[in-house]
């Protein structure tokens, strides 16, 4: 589970970032977890 402080920092960084966040996922469960942690896609 993502703690609230970490989620806040991620939200702040989204306003300033220029790169996207992709995750490596081998299973549908990995993909779902990556999305919950803020990944924008699988790559």
C-alpha cells in the first residue's frame, strides 16, 4: 500500500515532471500493482 506522504510527493512531482513512468510487468497482477503505484503504462 502506498502511504499518504509518498502519494503527496508523487502528486507534486507530476506537476513538474517531463518524463513518463512505465513499469515492467510479467503478469496481470504485476500490471495492476504498477498502476496502483502510479505507473502510466507497461513498457
